[in-house]
């Protein structure tokens, strides 16, 4: 019997039991849909995060007191460390040949008020001119903070466009005074619009001189140093130089570990990759379980089909059908079931990933390899779990099969 004829018979048989065929492929659909959806979302987020980190600067690194804390004991130990200062930033810029610029930043969340309007949870950043250089800060109107603003501890500020929209609808904010916490600052600039990062607005901020920040909100606020290497190739050298300079300034003994932490964009990407790898593994586990259950269901339904069609098998063998032809017949039916489940799963996975990208801050990128892998795995499940029922049908005695009622 030709394969095309076997395919036609398989399709007609499955169409005769539409509901049973539909219920059979649900496990395969769920498994493939899970893989395509999660891979698409993770790939989209990977691409988005990589692009944003590149925008931050691939030759930028950060130094802070705490670093990446993973448990409470590490946090308690970090609290004992000496705080970083503005002078440390100036020392990096002055003493490290590989550092192009260095700055300092301290931050807190405060309420910002203008007359009767207020915004809560605004990021208040105390920065120096070095930070503005490293982070390439720009303004839509007005000007950036100057060295004089920082040295004289002026009550000047730059606000983000979200703060402008909420407090100054239809009003030019330049020159106006706002209350940041319990302190008054005069607006000298409006920051360039940055958009959002994974649903979090990057324009809900107020930037003030770091000296004014420490004066208004306390000098005990942790200071983070931000430095920019002269180029990507010298990034590691710049970090090593920064480590040596800070250890010398902080009088860290040779036998003791650093009492500060140095991180680059690559550090953040490595952490992110570990997180997404865990998500991939969890998805593979869920999808594997769904596909396994789907395969068991397919095998069970095919065994039922073999039993129901015992007499048909006997007749076909009596008229000359070989074992191979019978086996191919049932394998094709199994493949059609799993393959159709794979196709539906891919379509649903793409649809769900697209929907997530539209209604949530998570981006999605549809990868061809994820679609192809989903279809191949689905067909593989159909083949693997269809072999036993097909072999059982092929090895039946035609005389016994013809007598079956």
C-alpha cells in the first residue's frame, strides 16, 4: 500500500472520531505551547535587556559598598564596611590611566510636591558632574547640573518627564520650585525622555547635586561610584586599577578581601543569564511532563483503535497487506495526532507570546528554531509512543483477527 493511501485512510479514521482525536492531542498542545511561549518571552527579554545594557555603556562599571547580597549574613558583613565617598570617585578619575571619567551617585525615594499636586515614590538621585558624563545624561530643556551647583550645594534640580506630566500639566516647569521631601529645590532642567525598562518608568526622577542630597537627606546614604573605561578593551584593566586604588585608599591588608564590590554590565548580564537558564530548565521540565502525558494518551488511544479495528486488520492481511504496511498505517495515524497537536501548540504559543508582549511590559521575540524544535519533538513523541500499538497491530494473526467480534 502506498504511503499516500495510508495517509488518506488515517485522516478519514481520525475524522470519524473528532472529539476523541481532539482530546488525545491536548497534552502535546500544552507542551509545545509552553515551550514556544516561554522561549519567545525569554528571548525577547534577553534581547531587550542586552540592548539596554549596551545603551548604558559596555565599558562602564560600578563600585559600591554592598555588591550583590545573597543572604542576611553577607548583608550584616557589608554593613561593617567603610562607606565610599566623592573623594574616591575623584581618586579613580585622577589616578587610573584607563578610566576616562568617574562619578558618584546616591539615591532615595521621596514625595515631590508642587503647590497642591504631589507625586509619591519619585527616585531622587544625588549626582556629581562625573556621573552626568559617564551616564551621558541629557536634557530636553534647561541645563544639566554644573560643577558650581555641586560645590556650592545649590538647591537646584532636574526632573523627569513623568514628574513634569504629573505636576506641571500645560505649565513650563523651568524656574519653578518643588518640594522634595521637606526641602525646596528650583528646577533648572527637564531630563530627556528614556521610556520604561520592563514596565518600570525611567522618567520618574529628580536629580540634585550629591552635596545637596547629603546635606538634605543625610550623609549616611550609600554612595555608588560609576566609572567609564576609555574603551571596551581596557575595561578589565580599569577595574583592576580601580581595585588597587580603592584598596590602598581604604587601607585593606593584602591578605584581606575587598571591602567593596565592582560590577560591570557583563556582571549583570551573567546574573540575568543564570536566571533565564533556570527559567528554561523549569519550562523544559513542565513541557517534558506534558509531552510525556500526551504521548501516553496517544499510545492508549492507538491501542484502543487497534482493538476496535481488529477485524479490519484481519481483512487487510487476508487480501495481501504486509506487516510493514499495517505498521506504517498506524504510525501515520499516531504521527498525524502528535503533529497536529504540535502545529496547534505552535500557533497557540505564538499567539500567547504576542498577547503577553501587547498587554504586559514583557517583550517577546518569536524564534524559528523554537517553532521547528516544538514540531520535531511533537512528531518524535508520536513516533515513539506509536511504535508499540503499530507493532501490536502488525503482529496480529489474520485468522484470529477475522474471527474477532
